[in-house]
């Protein structure tokens, strides 16, 4: 009897471990048919008219995410082009699934994808924190023009859970702009300027 009970406990523990390892949520990268306030637009000097919807096959849309609501831990980004993983909150780029990225295929500023994007490690109902990104190179870090949204939350559907329409990111994502990535020398000059300003204030 004890052996059967022990075997049952071990089997249940293993099943739970496998479930947690393979747990996933899903969202849909779709902002089509949503208001212009949910578009991706050009910023100044980024290759298009400022404020107009981004278009062209060279652009990729994707997202960074973290489990739970970590919006209070995500820092601001004056340039609008920083890698979201450097802004706090533990955001990581979603990769590995066809629905994790898409292109501007429904008109300027609009995107849709047929496959669902995957949120790895998602096990229960509740929010995840997301920053949408758009970039024109092989990756976000290697792009000359890129941008990201501010951090926001949404609740994915649990893969294997009750049936229903996968929530569209366009229902909650804020509009954001893409910009030209500043040259490293620009950052260096900005740092020197800040240091000089601090030194001047101390002398006063």
C-alpha cells in the first residue's frame, strides 16, 4: 500500500514538473482594425514622415515580455531605441515560434499574423508585461532604425485551456515610434556634456 502511495505521489510530482516546464500562454500579434492610437509610426529622421504609419517589407515587429506585472520596474528610455532587456523588469525577447514576429502587412502601421505568439512559462491566469518592438535589421540590436513601446500588461490565453479567441495585442498596446539609432559617439558626447554640467554646478 505504501509503495503504491509513494508511486502515485512521484507520478503526480513528475506530471506537475512536466506541465510547468511546458506551460505556455498565447497572444496574437495583431493591431489591425484597432484605433490609430495602437499603430507603429515613424519618428523624426527614421525614413518616413513623422507620425505616419511604418510600412515596408524590411520592418519586423516582435515583443519583449516578463511574467507578471513588472511595469513599475521598467525604466524610461529617452532615446526610444534602447534594448528593452536593459531597462529593468527582466524583459526578454520572444523567439522560436512563427507567431512571435510579423511584418507590416495590413497597411502602414498595421500588422497581423496567422499563428499565435507564445509566452513560455505562463501557467495561470494573470498579466504578463510586454514591450512591443519594431526594427529594420536582422535583429533588434543590429538595426539602424528601431523603436519600442512603453511597458504594458495583458492576459494571455493558457495553451490547452478553455477555447476562445486569442487576445490581440492591438487591443492594449500603445502607439510607439521608430527612430534612427544614435551613433556611439553621440552617447559619448552626451555623457561628456552631462559631466561638464555637473562640474559647473559644483563650482557654483
